[in-house]
């Protein structure tokens, strides 16, 4: 699925590594996406909430369907997150700028998920929908 189609069809984004600190990129990117109408679900065991939404310790704890798993973690943590997204039947995995695991992206694609690697979801949204 193309990036514009993915962003058009998606409603729910689970953000793994979302910080509740306003100065962190994960916060500002997620805040922008929330302002664009997406439901943002924080996934971070170190916080209880962010952007007015309850935070979950693990992706597996998030109730309901996830359209996009947006990853704000270092590349060495991506494989386990992608595997969880596959098990949960998420629609896509999105690795933010600087986050790269082509092997995990390949597994996601083989399982039928869209995989975006090393791109900022805010910048891509702005490119297609501003």
C-alpha cells in the first residue's frame, strides 16, 4: 500500500516509545498526527498517559485494532516490536527517521503488513495532505 493510501485509510496509530515530554520528537510528531484526526495510543512502560490518552506498557496490551504501529525506538528493538505487530494483525509498521531494520520490515511485508522504514510520519503526512 502506498504511503498516501495508508495515511488516508488509517485511524489508529500506536506509538511505541512515545514520551510524555513535550520536547521529545515522539511527542511533537504524535501531537501533530492527533491534531490531524488520528487516535494516538501511547506504548511506553515508563508513563501512564500522553496527549490525553492512556499509555500501555506493551503493544500486546493495546485493546482493539491498530492501523499503524509507529516506532520511536532504537533499531535494535524493532524486531520484537514488528513481531508483536504481526501477531496482533496490525495494518502497518512505520519506523521513524533513523530507525532501520530491513529484515523485520521484510517479515512484516511477508505477513501482509505495509512497512515504512526510516521516514517521518509527520513529514510524509505534510507532503501529501497539506
